[in-house]
């Protein structure tokens, strides 16, 4: 009798179990289908730039959001020429291997100088922690020869236009790696003089400045007032080799300190009007002070401690 009852119950139980499994499967399929479309606020934006598109990491085969992580920055060399529309090619030191956005250091040269020399010195100072953009300027007619052309900057207005064009060209050339925040401005001699005047016109573009052997008398009251009025703290480093440079730097630093701008003067032994050798070594040692508080240079600051 019991066996007959069991035979009657089993088919009904089997049918109920099958119906339950079918319902659960349908619910899971519906849930998975709804998860295939990610909320718009989490979607990785599509780039129209072929360079940016090619540098995205391969898509992750899951319902999780795939993060766009740039591939390590590569280049044919550590320093390359950068085409700048309307101007001679600039020189750029690349942060090779970078997998995140890196800030820009602008290095301007002196009169009768070359951008390659500035970029070489600053690459040795900053390494792969930042891009170094070195505007070329205009060729001097009294250059030593066709194989040794020297350059200058016509005036600060012309340099500013060339710099703006260079920054835009750099951002377009490396869209996944360039940080378009404030730059760090460095200048030697003529580049320092021109840079101070530009800082008075666009004080938000560069809040940290390194002025080597120049850029003292340009700190006129209106320039100091405009530069010090920025919303973020500013720092100016003066690096000198010659005695008269140190004296002029002290005068300029006092004006800036009165306007609540942090300043520092570094004096090395008198090796002449130059930016390499011991002058570059002193600049490197003081650079952590210049960059303090800028999280983008955190790795450099930690390395220097």
C-alpha cells in the first residue's frame, strides 16, 4: 500500500520541482540581461581621438565597469620634437612608462641658447615624473653655423603665444597622459625675465616658478599684485651663481614676501652665467620645496626625502 502511494506522489513532486527550477532560471536570465547595460554615470567615455582609443586597456569580459587605463607611455627617445602649428618645433622630455596623467614643466632657455639643452638639463632633474616642454623661439642670425643654430625669444608676448600653442599641441599629442592643470614654469636668464611678465598676465597658469640667473627686475608692483592674488598658494625659487644675481634676487624676494608669496634663494659658487653643472644640482636639491603641496609631484617629493 505504501509503495503505491509513493508512486503516485513522485510524478507530482517531479513536476513541481521542474516548474520551480524553470522559474528560478528565468529570474536569473532577466537579472543578467538587465546588468548588461551599465548606468550612464559609470560608462567609460568614448574618445574620438585614434591615439586615445588605441591606448585604452582591453575590455574586461564581465558585468563590472572596465576602467580606461592608459598604456605605459612610449616614445622613440626620451626627448622628441613636438610639432607646434604656426611655430618651430618645440622639444619635449617624455615621462616614459607613465600609466597616469603627468603634469607639465615648461623650461624656457636664455638668449643665444637652444631648447634641447634646457630639456636635457631638466630631464636630468625631474626624470619621468613630468613632461618637460621647451619652446624653441626664433633663430638668431648670428648663430655659429647651420649645424649650430642658436635661438632667442622675440618678446614676452610672442613667447606667450608660442607657449599656449605648445601646451595645446602637447595635450593633443598625448591626450591620455597630459595633466592640463597648472604648469611649473622654469626659465633661465631671458626665459626667466619673460616668464615673470607672463605670470603677471596669467597668474593661474603657473603657481610654482623656478628662475635661474634672471627674472628679478620684472617683479614690478602690478605683476606682484596679480601673481599673489591667485586662489592657490604660490612659490618662487631663485637660483643664482653670480654675486649680483643673489643681490637682485633678494630685492625681488622681499617684494614677493610682502605680498605673502613664499620665496627661496639658492646661491652656488660663482661658475658664471649658466644653468647646468652645480647650478642644476642646486636646483634639483631645492625643487622638492617648490613642489611641496602639489600632489601630482608626490612621488618626486618622496624620492627626494
